C-alpha cells in the first residue's frame, strides 16, 4: 500500500539527516476542509507536543461558515522558545487538490509534503526542483480499512494524528490517552474506533522518514505545562483575577471565552449571564460591580461600539470593571474570523465626553492569564473601567506554557460590608472607593452613583469649578497609574539605528525580525507595549536613542503613514521619526514582511506592506 | 509577567481606618427580629427636594414609595433605588437609600446584574414610558422572560417630559407634540399586553393620583418573588396636562378596578382585560409563581460547587487547568 518508496524524493543538495539527529523546531501545516476535523487534530497534536515538553504555538484559520470551506491548522513545535506560529511550513499535509494548490507555496524548499493520494496529484517535477520530499497515501481508504464502516470520512484525522505522532516520535500512550479523553463522551465504540485509527496511523510505515523528524528534548523538561488557546487562558485569567460576575453576548472570536466562563464561573460561586445584547451585557456587569462583586464583560469589535455609552458611565461613576475586546477585522461586521488591531482608538477614546479609561493588551496566550489579573487589580486600585484588548490571533492560537500556580497568583477581591460611620462616594482628593449596598452607614445618608456630573456626595452639580475638578480627578487617575508603571524594556541594545515597536499578538514575529536584522543593522531593538493607555513612562527617552522607529501594526497607516498606536506614540512623544509598518490583510505578519520593509524603506506614504493596485490612487472618476 | 500578583484585599479601603479584614460581613439588621428593629421614618427616607414641576404626578409616586418603605420597614441599607433617564428617573436623588441614576433605557439590565449578584437586596426601579417602552423596550421583554427579581414602576405620562414634549410610545393617536405637531398618527403600544406577551410574572396598573391603590400595587409588587411591573399613569402637568382626567372621578372620569371575578392566573383573560377602551382597568392583571433567574442561577452555583466538594478557589482552578496539561 505504501507509496513511500516510489514517491519519496530526495532534493538536490539535501542530505537526509542521519538517524539520531534531532530537530530543534518544526512547523507543520495541515490543510483541508473544515469538516475534516483539522482543528481537532491540530489541537490534539499541539497538546501532545505540550505533554512532550515542547513549546508549542499554533495558527488557525476558522472559516466563517461553520461547515465547508477551507481550513488550515499550523503548529510550530520546538524545544526552545517558540515565538511565532512560523512563516513557512517544514511539513505540509494536504487533503485535497485545492489545499495543495493553495498551500504548496507556504512549504519551504526542502520540506516534506504528505498528501491524500486519492484526491491530490502533485507536480512531482516542481517538487523536485524545490527539493521537496513527498509521500502520498490514500488516507480515507486506509482509515476505512481499519475502522470499517461506510465511506464516512470520520476518523481519517485520527489516522493522520497517529501517523504524525509517529513521525515526531511522540509517545503513543500519551496520544492514546488524549484520544480517549476527546471521545469519551461519545461512548465506548467511538473511543474504540478512534483508537484503532490512531494505532493504524501510528503503524503506517514511514520508511526513511522515520528518523528525520525527531525533536530534541526540551530544556524545560519536567516543568508542568498547560496547552491552551489564548481565549482559554483569558477565561482562567479572569477567574484568577477574582471576577465572579460576567455578562456577554456571543460574537466571534470572543464567544468561546464566554462559553467557558458560563460553565466554569459557577464552580467559584460566580455567575455569567448571556444577555439580550451588548448594551445589556455591559450594563449587567456594571450593576454587579456596583453590588460589590468583581465583574467583567467581553465582546469583539461591533460589541465594543455598543459598549461605548456604558463605558462613559463607568468612567463618570468611577465603577471598576474589566472589559474584554477580542479584536477582529473591521469596520462594521468586517472580517469576523480574521485578525486585526484596529480597535485601539475605539478602546482608548470611544465614548462621548472626556472619558479616560485604562487600555491594556496581552502579547501571547500566557499573558492573557496574567494580564487579566493585573487589569482587574488596576480597575480596583483606580476605580475605573479597564479595556483588555486581545485579538483573534492570540485568541485562537494554542500555546503551551508553564502551568500557573493558582495558590500564588489567585486574586481575591471582596467587598467589605461592615457598617461604617459615613461615606463620601466621590472625594476630590482621593480615589473613589464605592461601598456596596448592604453596608450600613451610621449617619444614615446613603450615596448615589450617577452618570450626571456630581459633587463629592453624588448629587448632581453643574457648578463650573466642580465639573473642572471632577474632570481633572478622573483624568489624574491615569496620570497616577502611568507614574506607577515600570519603564518598558527594550529587547536588544539600548540605542542604535532601528527600534521596532509593537503591541498585541505581533510580539513573536517582531522579536524574530529583530533577530534577523541584527546581522546587517547596527543596533536594532524591539519594544513591545502592554500598557496602551496610559502609555508607560520613559518612551521619549527610549525613542531619542534610536534613529528610526517603526511601529508594526495590523491596521491602516492612515494619512500620516502610521497606524493607531503609531499616532498615539507620536502624540505622546512628539517624535517625528516614528513611522508605521502596517498590514490590513486580515492575516498576521510574517517575519520577512517586517524585515523587508525595514531593509527597503519606501517612504511614509506607502506604509502598508502590500497595497492593492486598485486603491493605489483614488479619484472620483 | 509576574505570577505573584496574588493578594487579598477588601474594597472599599476605608479612607480613615484601613484594617485588613477580608471576609464579607453582611452586618445587617436582618437578624434582628422585625418588631425590635429600628423603624424607618419618613424623614430618614427624605433626600434632595424634588425638582419636578409643581403638580407633577411623580410626587405622588415618590410619596407612596416612601410611605410603603416606612410601613414595610426593610433594613435601610438593603434598599436600592434605581432609575434610567427622564423626569421620572430623577427619583433616586429624592429618596435616601442606596441609589443609582443609570443610562436612558438600560437600567433593567443594570438591575439584572445587581439582582443576580446580590439576591439579598430589595431592588426598586423607577422609569418613564420612553425609557421603559421605547429605548429600553427590548430589555423589558427579556427581564420579563427571565423573571429577574425586582420591582419596576413605570411612571407613564404618555409623553417625553425631560426633553420637553416629544411623542412617546404610549402617546395616543392625535396627541400633538413637538415631533408630531399635527397629531401623532401611530397607535400607542399597550404596556400590559406587551408585558403579558413577554411572560412577565406580575403585571399591575395604577395611577399616581390614587395613593391607596398605588400603595397596594407597590406592596404586592414588592412581595412578588420575581419580576414585578407596575404601569403607573403619572400626569405631566407641563406637557400633557389632563391626560388622565378620565381616570379621576372628581374630574368627571371613572376609576374602574379590575373586576373581582378576573382570574389573575389567566394570561389570556388578562390580555383581553388590557384591551378595554381608555381609561381601562386598574389593579393586578396577572400574577404567576415561576422560577426566578436568581433562583436558577443560584441553584447552578450550588450544584457546580458540589462537584468540587467545597474546595478552595485556587484548588478548583488548578484542577480545571490540569485537564489541559
Ligand atoms: C441615549 C439617550 N438618548 C436620548 C436621551 C435624551 N432623553 C432623556 S430623557 C428622554 C425621554 C424621557 O421620556 P420618559 O422616559 O417618558 O421620561 P419622562 O421624562 O417623561 O419621565 C430622552 C429622549 C438620553 N439621555 N440618552
Ligand atoms: S415636565 Fe412633566 S414630567 Fe417633568 S417634572 Fe414637569 S410635570 Fe413632571
Ligand atoms: Mg414620559
């Protein structure tokens, strides 16, 4: 059955690795249709790698339609620190001709192609010139042969999982237990078939390939690791942060965090409500926060627009609240399942009136956990709303990272309802600390929380000095926070030619770009910001030490040749040497896109990495 | 990233004494038997002087609310008075209880969050017809459907008062407002029918000028375990004077109570009763005992917590995350 021998091709100049040689990392891409269960083997493979002491990072595309449509899963496994999902694949698995046609360019020269020989006819000559090895096998038929049954394609993904687990020398026992856990709910016979498929795939003869893709044992061996998506890490971070009430409305890519919180917050005595819309979601969260229960709401792009009136209330009424926005492509309904970083300005400024709030962004899945804790801490220390800006890439990416220690990092915030002599809700000279209803006030004067401008006791006031003083007070909370933030660290030398600045999910590619540029640029550094409003201190001094500052963002460069963070940084530092490297394709940056753009600067007006010919010039005609 | 962010903290940190007590001490008068508890007085419930126009129907609602609290005497600190935006929604400033003046149309979801998070509180919501039936109409339906525990009084003047005379969803056909100077041509919505159709479990109708009747409706609303709505006609003397003269015997109108033989458990009968020509009937149209959202969410928490048999939060989190190792 094996077509390995006939189709195994040796690239010119490519020498097969001697047995026993070990790889440090490998990028695997699987491409097919969404009903092929690609996401689920991707997830299991990532988890298996995580259990095998690998660092893992993945890249997924979820088709907008639920079934049908192309789907890929890319997993970058390695034993060092994995920073990005990887640009090009070392190994490409394709189920169909269209997957082959579309994804072959992303397979690196000298890589390995695995294909379903019942559906794909590769161009062997083309492969040979690129030094690509290939192996075809009729995956569907082989699966049916082992599992039996009709022509149902179910199970072929598990067959493939077995084959890949063998290719990478993962532990069969660990793979079995993952598969068992995955199918347990569906009954014994399903588990049995899945295990049959897994073992048959495992037993498929890989011939010479069998020694080529063994990964090195990791440096972090023995460290207990978790493997999860950014959205899962976020849900656990929210719980660890002490949040015990949440409310939301489903929207991609935020939804799975919400589903998880709905199911798991009750384990902690908390509640998560699915509301009728986002206006209700944020209002319910503000209501619970007012009641003294740590609260959050979450959404993606369009929902953040609907939040804005209530955000303005939370600023005015000084309500501590965590607001999550998992960004996707916009404007409007935009690109629901793609990545973009274009909600930053909305997060920072979106709402009427002067309404300062805190905005933070995690750079990777692990940070979703810890930064959520910090975000809630800030919300309570300054009594204000904090917007937590994740993005689709972080949300759906699976990473393996050190298991957090809940007994050390879990935050507990409880409302103290002991009677007190009196309460002034809005003191001008200190941060507001609301008392929750249920707290007896011995002077018998109960406070009002309000969206009207008010005096220190919460009564409406149109006094000009009062409005000025209260407006300043609300703003000063941001100044105070900014003064308490650490100066961010530069990755690389403290001065030089180029500084690459970023935020959110681009951290890994930026760090790789910095590494790659080191060979030909004297002094290149990276700076990744987690605090976006207020910005951390020391930026002016850092920027002063570099000749050119590039701000890498997945949003439009606009009129000034830099994107949303770039513009904010120009405002903050008045530094004219800031320019943007922008991408608006709904896809993450590749390392070479950043590197190429820096090596051949094209002037500020053409800052997008690729500009469509149709819009290069625009006129009324 | 530090993983040592863990800290225990009690908010609010009092400005003058800062002790590190972290447990919730719901020191209320609840444990004190009702007869021995301090009795709320009218003056204790008074706050800012109302800013409503002289003669506004809303004064009547405020007076009855204070009188009812005095009579029923719940622990003072457990009363929460909430409102949206409108003349009527200035309400919380005029009564000395915990109060929130929230957004136009959104106070019901605010109250939902508060009610579910704090089922121990007595939550009262006061809103206008525009707030409840127009901008907040969707929330009203969903609160009714979910049966969230709270008492809502809609102070319906059939006009937008605060913004000075625009057509409201309850303005009758022919009503001349600044947005319909030629007379409104859109049929008004019928709040009682809307509420019954949405599944509200307590629906009553009253008028601010009948204090005893309103008091009875509000007390029954307060006693109802669930979402109780009292649609209360309340005259805007400024922009729709005389709107409810037809309910007032002394002004030549007729105050008809819900007929004694009406079955308040029959939603179809209530629906038909609500179709009576103006000024219609007053009283409880519909009442039903149904599981509240507070109860179902509370039960979910109890069941979920049983699964980890009372483990500490950090242990539970660790066990959940261990599934992903
Ligand atoms: C989002 C929003 N839209 C509009 C307004 C302006 N506004 C305030 S109150 C009101 C209507 C008030 O009518 P109603 O709810 O019937 O209360 P009333 O003043 O009659 O008691 C409007 C339109 C607002 N505050 N917020
Ligand atoms: S405008 Fe109408 S509703 Fe508003 S206070 Fe005056 S009378 Fe009352
Ligand atoms: Mg009105």
